[in-house]
C-alpha cells in the first residue's frame, strides 16, 4: 500500500483506471475522490494539458485529497459536492468535453472507521451517517421519526434485511422509553431481536439501509450516471465500482439502457426507433482477484462495470 492509500485502500484501482483508457491530454472526473487514490492514479498518467476534477461530499475527503495531491498543482481540482449535481458542478468549473468519469461508490475506510462519524456499529458514536455534514437529516432523525412501517420497509428495501419487521418493532418500542441517539444503542436494539449467528450480517444490512436513506444514495447514483453520460465526449468512458446489489442493479440497467438507446426507462418511442448510444466494454462485471480480497476484505463485494459513449 502506498502512502497515498492510507486514508482509504482503493479497490480495483489499477484495473478501474486502466479501463478509463486515459488520454494524456484528457479531462477526467473522479466523482468520489475519497482519499484521492483513483485521482492520483489518473493524474499520474496525464501530461501538462490533462486535468482531473475530483468531487466528494465529505469535507474531510476533500481536504485530504487536496493536501495529498497538491504537488500536481492546477492539474487536480478538488471540490466538495454531490455527484448528483455533477453536470452543474462540472459546467460551473469550466469542465466540458470530458474523456472519462469514474465512480467508486459507498464509504471510505476513513469514514467507516471513524466512530464519531457514526457509520459503524463497531463502537458507540452519534447516530449520524451523513457524508456531507452540511445536510440536515441524520440517522437519528430517521430512526426516531419514521413510523414502524416506514422503518420496516426501509430496512427491507435498502438493507435486504429479512428480519425487518421485528427490528422495526423493537426500534419503536425502544424509542418510546427515550430517543435512540447513538450507534451503540441502535446496535443493541437490533441485536436484541436477531439470532446471534447472524448478528453481524443483520447489523451491517440495517446500517447500510439507514445510510442509503440519509445520503439519498440511490437517487444520487441515478442522477449522477445520467449527468456523466451527458457531459462525456464521444469515445469517453464511464467506469463504476459498486458494492451492493442495489447499486449494481442501477448501474447495470443504466448502461444497458444507453446501449439500447433507451436512456429514459419511462419513454417508449412509438416507432421503436432506438439508436445505440454506448457500448459495453465488459459484458459481465469485473470482480477483485482473490489476492486483493485477501489483502483488503472490504473489496469482496466490489463489481466494476464500464461503458464507452458512441
Ligand atoms: C469508496 S470511497 C472512494 C475512494 C477513492 N476511490 C479512493 O481511491 O480513495 C467513496 C467516497 O465517495 C463519496 N461519496 C459517496 N456518495 C457521494 C455523492 N453522492 N457525491 C459525492 N461523493 C460521494 C464518499 O464520501 C467517499 O469519500
């Protein structure tokens, strides 16, 4: 692991950046800067006219990427923002004719391991889960205000938690006594209704569900993919690394839609005239090697998909 990767050990980084098929004079967008691992690998392949525009919702990720890559000067620009606003952000910063956009979804190891950011059930931090701490809604707001049905549906749909009804019931009972304020309190409620054999799986599924809602992750992904497509030049590539089936499904359907020329799922051309707008570079998603998973177990669920705009 290089020094640049100590904030977050990037997953499939060399493969993902290879698949961008970098042109040394191109303009690239790293939609999820994190610790700057991908950004660094991209900028290292550019000449003095190439540029990387890196975005992250998290102020700490922005600060760390800026600091680590300052020696590249104006070839790297890092800003705090959500990739759902990618098109507006790119245009506002004069980034057009984009040769490639890369997404590495989810949270960084730094966010996950910082108990005070409240993403993890290991430790007892505030029930927060916000990637961008300027946004209002925290996990505590959701846990303490959703109805039992809303909670059960959320845990089922976004966490694929089979025990969702029992967990939702237990949350509502617990918060009647006093609001649930910390990750430890929430974890204990989930544990109280979960078979000890599956407790870690259940905790991560429930925490994932709440995180997805707090950060509107699926809506962000849908808008961000569409925005990337709009600003890509012809021949430009879109590379996405996702970490769970809900994300991967959105990426897969988006890319298939672009290949068929049906970008808006709701729109049907009465004459059925669709013109393909993209080609897939890999028909099946790429996954990390067993060596990478051994070295970095967090890579185990990664799926990498790539398409090229025609
Ligand atoms: C897995 S990390 C990226 C790691 C990065 N590729 C690296 O090599 O260091 C995911 C990052 O995406 C950011 N993120 C997640 N959703 C986002 C969104 N909608 N807009 C911008 N950044 C987002 C998170 O804050 C986190 O820093």
